C-alpha cells in the first residue's frame, strides 16, 4: 500500500506543471507532515511497532496530500456536476481544495510587504516565531474577511440553488477508470473484512 | 421601458444605526447610461448592491421602500478579484463559469463567451490561466464574465479603476455599445472626466441621499466644482475666477475661448 | 553625489517571458518621478527589483551605494520604502497605529523616534482620527492610505509606490499628493507607478515611460504630458488639464490645475472684451 502511495506521490499532478519537481514537493510535504507522528511513536513504542504503525500513517497522509496536490478543483467541480451533484455542493468541495493555493499566494504577498518594511525572519527562534505570528494574523484575518466578500461575489456569478449547472468539459469517464474505481472499492472492503475477521 | 425602479429606498447595513441610503428614488431605462458620482462612502456602491438584489438579501441589513427590476442584472464589483471563480483553467473557462451556472446549453455558452471576449478585446488571453493575469487584465475578464451572462441591467462599480488609458477607452466605448443594444447601464465612477461622453444622466449622491440629478452638465455646476465633483476643465475654470457657466470638456472650453 | 537610485542596464525575465530590457536611469534626492506605461509594460517589475524581491538577470540596481544583489528586502527597507499593489490587503496589526509603527520599530530606532515617525506619517495623510481603529474596520480606500502611512513612517531616502491612488476619490488623492510633496521637500526621492496622469501631473515632475520593457522616454513630465503625438504610441493620452492648456495655448502650457487656472485668468484679463 505504502509503496503504491509513494509511487503515486512521484507522478506529476493532473494538468499542472509536468515533471518530477512537483512530485518531489509533494513527497517532501508528506514526509514533513508524517515526521511528528514518527517521533511520537518512537517515544511510545518499540521499533517494530513504530515502523508498522508509522507506515500506515504515512500512507494515509500521502494519500491526502497527493489528492490535494493532484486534483485540480476545477476538474472536481466539473466531474461532480456531470455526475449530478448540485453546483453549490461541488463548489464547496472545489473551493476547499483551491483554498490552499489562494492562501499560499496571499501569504507570499503579505510576507513580501512585511519584508519591505523591515521584518526579518532570520535570527533565532524568537525572531522566526515573531515573523510567523506577523504572517498568520493578517493571513487569517484577510481570509476571513474575504469569505464574506466571496460569498457575495459568487452570488454575482450565478451560483443559485435549484439551477442545474451545465458541465463545460467533464473529465471523461473511461470504462478502465470505472473498473479501477470498483476494483479499489472492493479491495478496501476486502481489506476491511480481513481486518475484522 | 424601465429596467430598474427604486422608490424611496433607505437601507441600513446590519448592526448600523445610520442608513447607507436615504430615501433614494431612481429609475434606469433600457438603453440608458446613468452614472453615480459622489465622495467615497456616499452610497454609490450600496446603491448598486441594492440594484443587484444583493442588499439586503445577501449582505443582510434592512431596506425600506421598493426596488423593482424588470431584467436580470449583472454586477461588476469594485474588487473584481473576489469575483473570480478560483477554479477555471483558462480565461475562457472563467468567463464561461457564469453562463454554465445558469444552466445554458453548451452552444449558447460558447456564443456568449466568444462575444464577451471579443467585446473586451480579450481573445489573445483566452487560454491564459487567470492566476497569471495582471490587475487590469483581471478586471476586464470579470467584466466579460458578467456580460457573458447577458444581463439586461448592467451594474458597474468603478470598472476602469485598474485599466490603463487604452483599456479605459475600450471600456467606455463598449458601455455605449451596450446601451445601444438596449441594455440599461448603471455605473459608479470617480473618473468624472470620461462621463460627458458616456453618461446620459448623472446622479450626485451625498451621505446616502440624492443631491442632484441631471445631464452630465451637472458636473460643471458651481456646487459640483466646489464639492470636488466637477470635471477637471470645469474645476480649472471655476478656480480661475472666470464667470460661469463653466465648460465641461476641453472641446467646450475651446468653443468658449474663441 | 551618488544618486538615491540607479538602474544600470537592467534586464529581467520571468522565466522565458521578458519583462525589462536594458533599462537605465538615475534618481536624485528630492526628485519626484512618474513611471508610466501601458499595463504589462514592466512597471511593477521595476518596483520588485528595487525592493530586492527579484534580482536583475543583467545589469545592476543600485540603491545608494548598495547593490540590491547583495541585500535582502528587509535590509533595503532602511533606504527604500516600497508600497505594492493592493496594499489594502497587506495590513497586519490590530490597529492602524500599530501597523504604521511596525516599520520604524523594525528599523530599530528608539521608541520615542518610532512614535514621532508614526505620528508624522498619520498626520501627513490625515489618518490620525483613525489611528486606533482596526484596519479591517476601515473601508479599502482608507486601508490603502494606512498602508502608505506605514511606508512613509520608514522615512526612507526613496519612496517607491505602485499605483497608490486606485480606488481613492479626489479628496483622498489630494491627501496623497500633499503627503508626497511634503516628503520630497524634506529630501526624499519619490518614484510612483501610476496610470492616473492627472495625479502624476499634480504630484510629480519627471516622467519615465516604459514601452514593452524598454525605457522609451525620460523627460520633464510637464512637457511630456502636453504632447499627444508622443504619448499616443505609448498607449497614453494627455490628462484633461494638459489637454486644455495645449488647446487654449496657455503660456507655459501648465499641467497642474492651479497653475492652469492662474494662466487662464491672466490671459482672460489681457484679452479685449468680446
């Protein structure tokens, strides 16, 4: 399972910049996110148990991170709408996924503005923490502030409940993919069954 | 034929005592271009939100009086980047977002999107990722996106704010074209100098109430000049101490001067 | 005397997309310069290079005697105060005063000096009544002014502002003009990117025009703004006051409202009655 997940993390994301680079970025994110768990486990358990549980956790983390990285919000919205979900619900899923790059872009702009006013992130832990706090506050505030504005703004783009959205370019659903989906679902059920028995 | 009729509208934002709009009565006919002018906070943006049926429905707050719309409205906010869907691969998809949400058939969507892109001279940018656009380009994309929804009542809040002079000129020309096609246009702007060539009527808002309504010549009135709402040419004439009536534009001034 | 800013054969590309090609100019202390040009001509790139957020591919950006290649943006903040676009989204303190005082405090000047600089910056833009407010309680236009105050409070030798007047009404634009004139009188150099040529005419005196990444013009603003034949190929047009001066052939072809009014009155007085 983990091997599969790791291989997937290295494949380029759908549609976005091709190549190994984004795969490595995702891998790095996975390792960084999973690292605290490993430390925690090592403190509590012996090596064998640590490895067993750690691998499972890393696989879970890898799946999520890969999903967010590889799945473009637009395709998700299109696919959901084509499958019959309401536009607002599809958009909710999509917006959650796209929140990360939007926030990332905004964080970058805020950091640049702060650096241009003398904020230095170098130096000891204290300086870094201060810089982090100086970033976190406006990021969260402006994101929250924007939620209000966004709700209003999206109304202006026709997201009205009750109207069936027209899919523009629904991702194709080939028989192979459908078969793969069922196979994966069955594999999960089988694994669950094996666990429980 | 009226597109928008506001009668005695007063509006309070949630948890505010003083109204953002006081007893405003205004109508906009199809084919007409009405411009809202006033100092910041005078109520132009709020008026547009009421016209778009977003206030109080989405913003919350309280409204008294009546607001009647006879056409579907489309509004371009002064913060166009908030109106970006955030999930379009390309400018084309971004502009198509609205029409798709309205459930139109694919060929109709394509027709409206292509037309809107052409009107805003965005065809060269059609396959660009919206994230890479500059402020001015994004503003034009959002305007196209709203026009692609084919609103009968077009509401624009500072549509030229981020545009350079080529872009602004294209915009004003487009607005005149929209009116000729029979759309009703209500816009708020602080670029007063463009209005004599664009607006049929000018509405001067002060503290949420209508202080004056009239043809663009209003912007050459003594009162307007003194309030900082005169055109540049009229203001210069006023400051010079020369007698009124003040010329509205350079062309008027030249005629007067001869 | 070394210039406050010097761009020396600067070229820069975003990946494979060229943004600037061989741009060179100097700015002396106290000068007020407009950086003009169509959207996409490369103006914002110049700001990012001066602020040290990017390094030039070729050539050098000198801030005083510092090569921006050797400096981090936070170091350059000692000499350059940069205001980026959409500054209203970049505030981060819980009160306007706290936000404005952030810069001088980061510079490490004494607490009393921090207070003085903050008060002066707020005063210059008439923001003192809002000093205790939370930035996000203010409308975006006032937030923009607060962001500008934060940059003024650095009291740098060079102010670089990217579109500081978008979204401001005439009264607020006049505040910005006053603030910048005062700073320049005190010796600061000012470089403003703007497509508001009326604002440029009222506030600035020298015009640099970028055209597709190259410097097409570097001359006194007053002469440039009145010349429609020069401006048109660059995607610009004379602002109304300059156009009026040219049309009426006012002596000196003033581009500022007050001067135009004076000349107009003078010429009118000297004319025979109709």
